[in-house]
C-alpha cells in the first residue's frame, strides 16, 4: 500500500496533535491534579502513535509510546506529575516536532532520542534521578528507598496511629515480584494471604482489585498492622516463590507522621518559577475525578454525540490560484465598468452593475477564505514563554487576548518571527528578576500581555509587560555611546523618538550578551519586517511600570483600496491606508529650508516631494505649475506631501509583485493592472519618509 498519498495529511494532523499536546501540557502544569486534561493529552499521544506506526515512522511511534506509558500511569493515579516529569515530557514533544519537521523535509523522521527514552523509562519504573523520588524515603533507621508512594486519608491515618498507641506494630511493606514471574497477580495474592493471617492490611497501592487483575508492574506497597516481628514477616514473604525482595519499615507515631509527610511531598507538585499561562478562550475546567467520569459518561450518550466536522483542509497553493483568478476577474470588471460608461447602453450598464455587486460579494468570500486567526501564531508562544521563564529563573504570566482576530495568510506567515523577538525582549529586558520585583514592591509573578484587535482596515498586535520600563536618560546615553546619535541630536528628541532608537541597527541595552538577547540584533529586524508588510510599530513606556510595543498591520496584502493619480502619461496608485488627506497648494507656499522643500500643513512644516522629479517623468514637471495637487502621506507620526498632476479617483486594486523582471525600485511596492489594461505602479509611502 502506497502511503505517500497520505503523507501530507499525516504531517498536518501530526502538527495539530503536537500543538494540542503543548497547549494541554501547559494547562496541566498549571493544574497538575486535573485528570481530565491528562485524558485529553493521552488521547492525542495515542492517536499520534497510531498514525506514526501506520505510516512506518517507527522512531516517532516508539517515543510516543513511552510518553503514553507515563501518561497512563498518571491518569490511573499511579504517578503524580512533578517538575522533572513535565520537563521530560516537553523535551519529548520537542523531539517529536523535530522528527515531524524532518519528515516534512523529505526525511524518515529519525532522531537520537535515547536520553529522553531513558528518562521516560526511569519515570515509568520509579527510578528517575531528576527530581523528588516518586516514593517516600525510609525512616531514620534505614536508608532503603520505597518503590511506590501510598497516600493515606484521615481515617486510615487515625487507625494506624491508634494501633501504635495500643501497642501494635505498624509496618510499611514494599514487595517486588521477580521480572520472570508469569503469574505476578497470583504471587501478590499469596503475599496478601500470608499477611492477613496474622494482621490487617490498611492500605495498598495499587489497589487490591488492580493487583488481582495484574494491573501493576512488578512492585506493590502497603501499610500493615500486626503483632509479629519484622524478621518473621520478611522471612514469610520471601518464602513465597518468585518474590525478588521485601522491605519492611516499622513505624512509631513520629515516623508515621514523617512517612506520610514524605509521601505527600513526593506526590505533590512542587511550586516552581514556571509560568502560568492564561488564555481568553474556553479551557478545560479543573474538576474532581468523579465529575470527570460523569462528564465522560454523559458525552458517550447519543444526545451528546459530537457534531460531524464542517471544515475541510485546502492546500494553500489552491487558495493562491483562486486569488489570482479572482484578481483577473477584478481587472475585467473594471474594464467592463469603463466600457459600459462609454457606450451609454442602459441594459449593459445594469448587467455590469449587477456583475459588480456579485463580484464584490465573491471578493469578500475569497478574502475571508484567506483570513486566518492569529491564534495560529499565538499558540506557540505559551510554551516558549514557559521555557524562557525557567531559563531566566523568572515567574511569567502570559495573558493572551483576541486570539480569534483574523489576518491574511500572507501576513500571518511573516509576522511570527517579529513577535518572537518582541516577546523574548519583553521577558528578558522588560520583566525584572524575582528579587528586583520584590524590592520594587511588585508581585513575584510578572505579566506579559499579548493582545490582538481590529481597528478600521488594520489589525493591532500589542505586547505589554509590567516590568521596569524604558528610562530615557539611560537609553539616550547608550545610543550616544554607540554612535547612533550625537548629544545635540539627543537633546532635541522627543520621548517617542528616543524610544524608536531601540530599532536602530546593532543597538542593544543589554548589560551582557546571552542566548536570549543582547547581541545587537532583533529589534531592527522586527522594524524592517513589519515595515515591509506595510505596517508600523510604536513604543510607549512608563519608567518603573512597563513597556508597550504596538504593531499595526494591514488586514490583507492582496487587494487594497488605493487613490489613483496621474503624472503626465503615467499612472500611480497610493494606498489609502497611508493617505492623511489630499489638497492643492500654491507654488509660493513651497519653501526652501536648508536645501529641502517644505510646506506648512496643519500649523507644522512637512517635507514636500515632487513625484515627477523622484521618478524622472519625462512629460510632466510640476515646477511649471502655479498650483499643484498634493497627497499627504503618513508613516507612523511623520508626514510628507507628495506632488502629483491629477487625481483620477479611488479604486480597489490587486497587488502584484514586480517579480524578477525588474530590480528592486525604491519607492515602489508593486504594480497593478487597471481596467483599460494599463499597468500602474503602486507607491510605497514608507520609502518616501526617512
């Protein structure tokens, strides 16, 4: 059977399951007692294992199987999640992602995961060395380790305590059956039978029912009340065939208390500087196990059956083809509208008007097909912040809001890396260390907010921390020291302009270089990438309170609203999102200040640019005009006036790249085909304002 036809489906679904595993592991880390989350994680791991085995990726299936074993122990309450187990599981997920990436690149999904497998096996057997032992330690009379942790409820503890007070002997018994035993359940039953002849078993782990059904590995533990001596009991247990070892620890009231405390400490999840990840979206509720069982039973009833999926996967290339075809339709629509207006035929005009309405609806649907929630980018950040927080020994709460906000896929594909840089910068530079936060009167837990929301034809993504903020003087001194600005320039700069110095190439405020930041790269890359997408990034900060990076992005890069202008025989398109307003200025209003042309606009001076001079238009020169039409364009807070010959009007245009036919032309972001078949170049306002 040829599996290659299913490879793309396997890769897509594997990535979905890995993302689900990462998200649910983070939820479980915040709520380690929630077995409902463990069930979800187990099902994802089980499905991934089956898919990998079916496709023949044995290494991937083998590693997932080991993870599944550990998760099975957790969901059956044979093991409690702890820091070391979480770290090992996250390392396993990283290895699985590497394997899937290798398969995506045409490889066989091979990877050296022997160390991770060894860690998982050690966790499974209760012998790991990376954290608190899973079992309680022996009392003050022995250093022998116990292989299973047995928790007691209040009633069981009181029975044991009262028995000791009445002069009975209380033992903690740990028995290991030989690995070669074919009937380990029978051997365990024989041990219980022998003990119950001369005493009482108060609590066993696993439960007696599980032991009878052989639902245990090799060992089991119990609390036991008797009048017999330890040596006599040990001799009796060891006399049963295929018993490898038996350890008995006699407890008094003090050591019983110590024992139960040690067991509780061993099975409880220790508090650590791991981040708390919250997300403004429906999440799994923490419920008692009984409620979880009831819910699962209820979900199995026909009335609660899940509705069939109403979504299908579509290859991105097909969407691109659809978009290109619609672009051609849009160009023909413009041509038809022009012809209908020229002929004056009412029937033709009515038909074209109807065609325009239908194509507008079609345009909205096509654009929505390309719109993707920013959650597809945001969902990898909680895991990243968790790892950064542990590396930096900080406590970080990443709060995500607006993850359902949609952006064009072309923007989504490009925005991931800039956001990674900004988040790493917020965690490393923004949020202080625990000691610094405490000294400043702040809570130990630092907060990083990641927000997305629509505003007009733009999407804003904000990254805000409650850290130390930006101090103007310190930032300016660093910039002067690095030669980014002079002292004279710095003295004249506003706070916003000083903050923008963070985006200067090679600029860094880090006191020391680390793997996370401080190498002088990152924020300048962020700025250039966002600018290339037609966006903008601004910084606001309050010293001692925190910093906000706000990224403004266009909704789509495929079809944009633009103002068409004429220069001689040439036509240009200016994106409406960059236009502040249009106006007419008299020639005498243009001033020459220090060799630069400027005009007065809204009680301030802004640069004046002649588009015909910039592009060398041969058949138009605005110097001969007594009055000139201008387009006032914006880049962030900066404005400029661009002189044109004539306004043609507003139109929706299809953005086409210049391809490889023409070299990169500064000031031009692409081209479009107009209704009459003429090509109009699309201006890049960001390039005019520097």
